[in-house]
């Protein structure tokens, strides 16, 4: 379970500690580009990025 019913914004705030399959902590980042807010997950250990934290688990 990658966070249950927690929104991407709530995960970005650090409400729950998530770990990737490589053993690093997953953090949510937000970038404002092309007039839109874009959220993505990043593994702190490897630097891998994905749209959802579930993709890094």
C-alpha cells in the first residue's frame, strides 16, 4: 500500500514516511512549470523520479 487515501499534497508535507525499493526515503516535490503545478516523487538515495511514490516502491 503506497499511502492509502493520502493525496499527493499531503504526502509532500511529510505526513507519512515512505521508503523506496533501493532503501532511500521517498520525498514529494512540486515544480511550477508551463503555468501548472507538477508533483513528483524522488528517492533521496538514488535520485530516481516518478509521478507517484508507488512507482518507486
